[in-house]
C-alpha cells in the first residue's frame, strides 16, 4: 500500500495533514507557544522593555501561559479524546482550521506590541473557548455522553476567568485579573484531576503488564479527591490566604498524594513515557502543600503557583503530548533520548522556579533565568522530536 500524501482527499477539498486531527495542530501550537511566549518573557525580564499603555507585564505572562499555551494543549487533548469517547468523526478540515485561526488570532491580539485596541483584543481572545465548546458539544450530546459533558462546564468557567482578566484590562473591574487567573488555575487543576484519574492508572496498568495488577483506585478516595479539588476553586477566589483555605489545600494535597501512591508509579521507572506522567502528577500534591503553607505559614505564593503551573501542568502536558503524538500516528510508545532529555530539563526547570521564592536573594535571579532556559530548551527538544511527526502521515498508513 502506498503512503498517503501530505493531504488526504475528502469530497470536494484536500485536508492538510496538520488539520486532519485536533492533536496535530494544537499540540504543535502549544509547543510553539511554550517556546515563543517564554522566550519573549525572558526578553522582557532581561531588557526591562515593555510598551507603554499595555497590560501589566506579569499579568500578560500569566494569561498567555494559561489561556494560550495550556488551553492549546487542552484543546488538542479534548478534540482527540471526544471522538474516542463518542465514536464520532473528529473535527477536521475547515472547522479545525477555523478553530486554529481563532486561537492564533487571540495570541496576536493580546501580544503587547501588536497595538490592537483592548476591546477588540478581548473579543478576539474570548472567542476561542466558546467555539471549542460548541465543536465538542455536538458529538457529546448526540452520543448521550453526559458524564464527559462536564468538560463543557469547565470550558465555560475558563471563559469566565478569561473574561475577568479582560475586564480589568478594560478598566471595568478592579481585581479581575487576579480572580480570572485564580479561576483558570483551579479549572485546569480540576481537568488534571479528572483526566489524570483516568489515564494514569490505565496507562500504568497496561504498561507494566502482569506487574500492573497492583495498581489500585479507591472509589471513596476518588470522590474525596474530586470534591476537595472542586471546593478549592471558590475557596481560593474568596480568600486564598485564609486558614480554612489553607486547611482545605492541605487536605487536598494529602488526598492527591494517597491517590498517586495507589498507582504504583515507582514500578514504572524503566519506562520514561510512564514515569514522566507520575512525576507530573506528583507536582499536584507538592503544589497544594505549598499553597497550604502560603495560607498557614506565610510561604511566598509564587512557590505553589509555579509548582502547579511549571511542575504539574507543563510536565503533564509534555507527557501527554509526547505519548498521544506517538500513539495517534501509529508509532510505538517508546520515546527517544531527545524526549527523555526534554522531560529532565522541564523537571529541573520546575524545581528551580518553585524553589526560587524561597532561595537567598543572590540566588533568586539565577534560578529564574535557568528555569526559563530549561523550559525553553525542553519544549524546543519536544518540537524537534514531534513537529515532524505531527506534520507527517500516520506510520501505519491509516487516516488521522
């Protein structure tokens, strides 16, 4: 059988490989955003350059990493998972191109040097998540997958968080940016909690073979983890520094740690594509513990925030993107040395960034710099290894 060309013919048009499945374009976008946005942020830190009249530099950085890079990875995952959950055809071709254009337009509109008026930038940037929700709602509702439809609620909450940030940038709502970022972080943590609970035990059990029989999940613990994580969202928005919020974060950290222990991740140490998932999820209880210590003992908030974002979110994104890019293109689930180096570099970057607020003053700036360099190097290696895969036909000749 001959290999498919760079386009597979559909009735009346040709669909480029990049737009035949959601993971292809959005995983590529997420990797490019990880490198480009962080490199731009390092440039701002090193030069002090920032356009007058633009939104605050720190808020822009946080917004773009969360609502740009992370959201792209979430889109790639959901656009790939929903067809599997529902047995329906994946979004592809012109609709997927339109979604991609919306995401790209949002990044361009809020770029500080673009000069786009804030009201227009808000409209453009806010359009993506609702459009993604509509694209996912149709197959979920048609298939009656009401349980998985909860992701639509989470996307709506992410949209609300993004709106809060733009309302502050429009000078309409004081404190909107902090509230929007807090809501966004909580929602992504909820997604990590739900998706992690599905894929980590399953992948570990399958990857370990006979030894995977020891992987356990306790229904009562699962409910406790979900409820505690969900309760943290309003608690953090009301008062992230209160004692009740700190106690809740501590309880959530313990629940996530016990959950992770039941998945027996240490048995996967010979398989990088498995152990990186467990390393990524390990950052969740670490981040929640640091958040608890912020509320209860005055630890800098940045430690917990970056343990969650650089540690948990980014590591799990890198782990899932590398695994899914192989599996969904018909390639063996074996990662190269380049990918392992990316895993290690990101882990070091996460540790350096999370520790930096607690280091002696003279060490803070070097830790910030090297964390940034490690991040950029990690995702550059991801792009070097996986951009050719994402831009190429499936290895087994099948469509998708």
